[in-house]
C-alpha cells in the first residue's frame, strides 16, 4: 500500500480550509438520505401495488444505493470537510472509497436503466413493453449491474493494496483521502468512460427519444396496443382491437345513429366492453377521448415526470465533477485546487438525499405511505 507515514518524497497537497457550513449541510444530507431512502424502501415493502410494476424495482435498487451513500459515505465526507483534511489514515479511506464507488456507480446505472425503461415504454406497444420489461428481466438486470459494480470495485481495491498502479506521487493519507489508483490517468479515464460518459450518453439518447415519441403519442400518431380505434372497423360494423389513431373515417362508428332518407338506422353492434366513440353517451359514461387522456397520463406522463426530475437533479449534481475531474484534470492538473475537487465531489454525493424527495413528489402512493405511517405517528407523539 502507499505509505502514509514516510515524509520522504511526499508532494504536499494544497492546504484545505475547513468548511463548517458545508459540513453541516452534508450532515443534514446524510440524515435525510438515510431516513428518506429507508422510508422509500419501507413504502415498497408495505404497499404491494408498488411492487406489481416490474420497472419500479429500479427505484428500489436506486434507493438502496442512496441508502449506502448516506450511511457510510456522507458522514465521513462531512468530517473531512469540517476539518479541512483527512485524519483517519489509509484503511478508512479504502472503506470510504469502496462504498462510495458502489453507491455512486450503482445509482448512475439505475438512472440509466430507468431512462431505457421509459424509452421502451413510450416507443413500444404496451403489450410488447410488458413482454420486454418483465419481472424476471428487471431482476436479472439489477443483479447483474450490482454484481458488475461490486466486482470492479474489488478489483480497484486489489490494485490499490498491491500498488499495481503506482501513483505519480505518494499520497499522505493523514492529509487527504485520495485513491492512488485514480491518480493513474489511463485508469481514471477508463472509470469516467464506463462509469459516467457512456451512461450519460445513453441517458441523453433515451431522453431525446422519449420526448420525441411522447410528443407523437400525445398527438395520437403512435399506436398503443390494447385500445379500440373508432376509425377502423370491419365489414360487419364491429370495432376491431387496434391501436389509437388519428386517421379520420367517414364510416359510422359505434354509438352513432345515422339518419337516412326513410331507411331504418343500422343495427347497433354488440357492446364488447370497449369505450364509445367521441361524444358523451346518455348513460353518462366517459368518452373515448377522456379515457385515452387518462391512460396517457397514468401510463406515460407520470413516468415522464419522474424521469425528468431524476435526470435534471443527476446532471446538476454530477456534471461539475465530470467536467473538472474527467476533462479539465487530464489536460491541466493545476487549473483547479484540491479544495475545489472536494466541494464538487460533495455536491455529487449529496444527490442521494434529493432522490427520495423526488419519489415522494412524483409518486402518490409513496406520499400516502408517509402520510399514513410516518406523519400520523409523529402527530400522535
């Protein structure tokens, strides 16, 4: 391992000024992260309906990763930020790095998986989407990503412990918690490519595709399997099970009385349970357009809001670190101070405390869980 006691040859790092206010905010973020994500996990455990949708397991996995971040990483980061230096030595630094790598990388991969899931939701027929995003496939994806991240982190710890990738200068582990393997530029670039840039590219492509397909779907230009179209009918006058469409048809639709010159109106087809044509029926049932908008809102708009919120917060918290540590650092290592790196890393880690707030803001059932199980207990006390 890299020596932390030998002063010979150690290049002193720039002095870090303690930031008590930032450390206090990190401490608050740690508490919010632990209890917020614990509440999210409890909501999924108590409410079976939240577990019925396979893609919701991605949110469970993301909450588990954020919980690890709040439990193991943020408290140690708060201590270092308050003091202005790292005083625990190399082994605790390895402990911090191990859990930080797992929690952060898994969170990034889960957000990427959510982006892909939302793209498939809006770009495929719903029946086809359910066939692709099944409970089995989601579980395999989650377990594979966790296994890959844990394995890669163990490899990094082995490289660190054996000095297989010696840093350009020794690190004083009683001054800064700086993994030596991440001072190796090729290794660092590999981490950023596979851990940040590729997932971020997938998120961007899926988000753009999602917005494009959602716009078309809201205009009725994309088929959505499982609904009845009023524009397509067979020769017997019975509506066929087709997708939504905006194509106008001159043929009479079900529920429409056709006035003819002395001819009796055509026989009404048997009601097969599908929604009626546009216009309100006499029995007060909702129109086809109302049902269509309701399905669109529940099936597409709510997931869109959740994805947009997660991506916006993720980019805002992570992009500064990507720019400085992944792009500026290899080109100009002296263009920023170590203190700047600490601050932007804290911002990236603090993203974990915002996610449970987003879940509660965008998921009504999670809000109901807090209202019925958490807030009620607090009011009783």
